[in-house]
């Protein structure tokens, strides 16, 4: 459910942002249109929007004054018809002219005796206007009628408290207009801004989700070719121009000049521009990567790079020559043109000479470029040979060659490489011989020391302090023997003289055997070793004796340097064609950063005095790589992790060997 909400929220946040901003834009446009229109013939009395009694509105006052004026004008004009006939539903009136009743649709009208359902009466006695509503005089709210000679005209006009909902009535039309104005205000000027503000606020609250939506849109637009985006600029600019004309028409009050469909160009231009800006924001540095022209150029370059450098240079010269062909053609066609139009002969000769010189220059450039390309090709071949270890020497180039200096420098470099290589080989040979000789020379006296030490340990009646001396001498001599053996084996592995017997072995069985052989040392350490080994065989191709030594070193290293009371984990897994044994332990001392612990004579703690040689991990790595495996060490704070991995093999040992 949480995953689904996380995937939906970016879409909702972006949708809220789009709808909110669009509603705010349209609300602002509607406000501008109404403001501009109200200054002209589309005046909207804003106070009438919140009416509860229609008789208190400015529209009603204007309406009743207009009806009163029409009746008075009709009474003052001979043979004038009744202006309210057929439109007087909800209105009662009596009109007299010179004491004669001229228009009427009721028997009597007076403020004291209004018919049921009527609560408003306005009268004109030829001089002033009097208005009464619910028995209260409100004459000050009305203006006098603009008559030059109003004598002899009197008009009484009453309005219903609740006008008719429909029918042929000017009063019903007035109330309908008031309701339309109110609906227009709430639907276009009140609710859209509120909804726009709410949706925009929601998109701000969900800003991080909107950013995810922007990135998703940028990912999609980033897959569109740059050329398509540039082509879409043409309709985009047309939509922007149409949106600008619509906005200008609204500001000038020409609201009806454009249809509602054309006004949709405003949000379309807005969000189209948003897509361009969002794309530039996230994909500005990668626009060339998604370009059809750039893809064609990259494809052309890949095709060109398949050829040697000399051929590439030749082709560039051919293209250069082909680019000048239009000018050559112009020169050739200009000769008959000069003859036909009788142009000056010197000008014709000058043009021909220019064409000949240009052709000769191009031919010379092509020849020089082809020679340089051939020399460059030979020089690159020598560089590639030197990189592969074949020092063949730089090609002989003439002194005027563009690459003569580079060839000499290459010769000097190869000579230096030969000297350095010979020195390195001699140094390695001397080092191996020295280590071999020293190790061999140390073995004989060291064996004698160990033998005599063992004889001394068998002597009886020696003082206790002498026995302690003999014990220390025995431990140190045996440790020295192990160190000499380690140095000898590491030296042989470094020179490639380490012999290995690769055959199929069960990795899990080898680890169990190693743990069983080191069981006594594990118990004496006081540490808990937690093996996680599969029950089924895990077959790899390696030297069992060398790999046994690897894990003997790793487990011994963990037992020696782990934190007291901690646990050591040994796990073997087989997946994706690889078998990996991982050993983890918590170090007693702080592990250094930036130190390769698998290098020879490197210790995790330089202050240790436990007699370690610093060769344990180096031997483990050397033996693992000699068997065809991969060895790696990782440290994180005090956590030490060693990993030994080998490819799985389908080979199996012979049955007689596996039985043994």
C-alpha cells in the first residue's frame, strides 16, 4: 500500500500544481475581463451579488426608475401605447395625464392599501418621486425624473415582494439577471481562486513529490530527439502569439473577439513553456546525447575509426577536394558566360588563373597529406608494438617529415624501456637468488639449533630458570623457522616458481577439515567460531594443500587478533557460478585506513610485539591467486572481512581418490 501511494503521490502533486496554477491564471484573466468590461456597456453592480432582498439592489432601483420614466413618458405623449403591456407580471401601476386615467392594471394604489404580496410603491406626482417600502419612506434613494414640463402627469407603480419565477415579465428578467450575476461571481470569480490556492498549496506541501514528477517528465522529454524539440518550437511560438493576442483583447475589452477555444491557448502556451524549462533544467548537459544529428555524427565517427589513420587522413583530403568542386565547376561554366556576355578578357583570365592555382594547391595538399598519413600510420604501428612489449624501434623518417621529432623521441623512449626492463630483470633475479641463498643458508644452522634445543629440553635436573631459557629459545627458533619458510614460499610465488597441483576438491569439506585440525587452538582462544557451511559438496579446481594453508593463516590470524569474547563467522556460499568463503571477525585493535594488509610485512598494528611476520595475509593472497582464485580484504571500523572465491567446476575427482 505504501509503495502504491509513493507511486501515486508524484502524479497527484503535479496534477494539483497544474490545475491550481491554471485556475489562478483563469481567475486573474476573468477578473481583468470583468474589470475592463464593467467600465463599458457591461457594467456589473458588484453590491447586487450578495442580495437577499432584490428590492434593495441597485439593479432594482435602476429598473424601477426606468419603468417609472417609461410610464411617465408614455402618459406625457399623446396616443402613446402602454409600454408595460404584456410585461407587467409582478408590477401594478396607475398612470394619469391631466386628471384622466391613461394606463392601469389595478383599481387603486396607495402606500396604505397595497394589495397582498406587494410591499413596494413608487409614485410620481409631476414634481417629485416618492418611494415607500414596507411602510418606510426611501425616497432619498431615487433620483427625480428628467422632464422639462411634467405638469399634469402622475404615476403610481408597485412591485411584488416575491417576483414571479418565470413568465413574460420584465421583473422576472431582472431577478434572473441578478441570479446569473451571482452564479457568475461564485463560479468564475470566487470558487476558482479558492480551488487554485488550495491546489497550489497542496503542491507546495508535496514539493518533494512534485520534484519526482518533474524528474519523471524530464526523463521522458530527455528521450525525445533534440531536432523534434526544435521543430515543435514553431507551433509553440504560434500558440504563444495566439495567447498574447487573447490577453491583449481581454485588456482592450474586446472579450468576444476570440472564441473560448482560442482562449485555451493561454494555459497551453504556459504548460508548453513549462515542459521546455523543465527539460532544460534537468537535461541541459545531455541535449546532444539525444540528438539525431549527433547520433549520425557518432555513427560516422565510429565507421571512420575502423580504418587506419592513414586512410582516415586520405578520406578527409578527398572530402576537402570534393568541397572545392563547386568552385571548379563555376570556373568552368564562367568561360562560356564571359564569351556570351562579352565581359572583359583580363577578368576571364584572372578567374581561370585562380582556378588553376586552386586546383594545383589542392593536388599538392593531397599529396602532402597522404605522405603524412603514411608516416603517421607507421609511427602508430610502432607505438602499438611498444605497448604490447615489442620494442621494434621507430621507423626512419626524413628530416623534413612532420613526425621526425616524434620518431626520435619514440626511439629514445624505447631505449630507456629496454634499459629499465633489463635492470628490473637483473634486480629480480638477484633478489630471488639472495632470498633463496639466505633461506638455504639459514635452514641448516636453524635445524641444528632446534635439534639441540630439543635435546636440552630432555635433560633432567636442570634449574627452573635454565628450563625457562630453553623453552623461550625453542619457541623463538621454531617461529624463526616458520618465518624463513614463509619468506621462501612468498619469494617463489612472486617469481612464478611456486608449484601447484590443481584438481577438483570439495570446498566445504576442506573448510571442515581445517576447522577440525585447528579445533584445539580455537578452544584455547576463548573465541566462538560460527561456521555456516552447506551440507552438499561445493566443487572447485584448486590445490588442496595450498588452499588449506590459506585458511589456516586466515583462521589463525582471526584467533590471534580478534576482540576477547567476540565471535568469528566463516560462511561458504555458491551462486552465479562462483563459490565464495567469507571470514569475518572484530579486531582487538583499531584497523588503519588506506593500508593494504595483503602486502608483505604489513601489520594491522605496528606496535604489536607478538612475533608475527606480517606475511600471513600476503601468503593467503599469493596462494589463492596461484590456484586461480580471487582474494580480497575489507575493513570497516573494527570489522575485518576476508573473502576467497573460486569458479565452480563440473569436474569430479576419480572414484578411487574420492573413496580414499
